C-alpha cells in the first residue's frame, strides 16, 4: 500500500470521526498496515460515511459514494479502490 493511499485513508477515517482522534485499535492497525478490518466495526453512521466519502473526494478528486462503500466489506477494499485510481474493486 502506498503512503498516499494510507494518508488518504487516515484522513477520511478522521473525517468520519468528525475530526476526533481515531480509536486506539484502529490507529494501531493503520500504523501496522493491517487493513483487514470489517467496515461495520468502524461504527460509522450515515453521516460519518458521508464525511468519509467527501474527504476521499477532496483529497483525491475521485468520487466515492456511500453506496459504493456499502458494496465493500473491509477497510482493505477501500484501500484497494484508492490504489486502483478509483475504479470499482
């Protein structure tokens, strides 16, 4: 995973947490490059997912919609999409 993808993913997750620090477990996983985390475990509601998607678009110029996220199961799926120039997984 490239540093750009990890940075974008971290920024989007922070946006989903409304600017608060990431939960310690999630932060540790990101630091170790462990992305096999089910998205449902993030505990994001619909507004948090919207913030997540807006952050991705602002940082990459590519549109990621909440509907697209619902088609993904793991954080690694989102990272893969980010590393794949925004094409669907």
